[in-house]
């Protein structure tokens, strides 16, 4: 499961820009060469164990790759290459 802690690590690694809203979550937007390539919501709740299982789908990767983004085996450059290979970028 992708947790809130994983989500924040992914934000840092992908250099996502956070857009705060008055709703229950913020929006993280990832840009590549000036174009928006992905976005995902970040819950603001205080519980760190809340699931963020929508993030793999939003980042166009498997749950395993998403966890690897958070835990360092996959870099931002690796992720960008995956999106190019899939035709997303």
C-alpha cells in the first residue's frame, strides 16, 4: 500500500509542485520540459497510514514501481523514461 509518507517522498523525488486547495487534499503536479505529465492528490489528514493507492495509476506505473520511487531504487529519470516508453510523454 502507498502511504502518506510514500506520497511525500514521491513528491520530493519527482520535484512535483504542490497546489493547496480548500478541500481535504492538496494536488501534486509533475512537469517535464514545461509540460504537465502527471498529477495526484495528497490527503492532509494526520493519519500516516491512510492509503494513497490512487497514486500508481496517476503516475502511470505499477504499485511496485510507485513504492520503488518512494524508497529510491527508481529515480525521476527512470520514471520519465518509463513514461516515454509507454507513450505517455
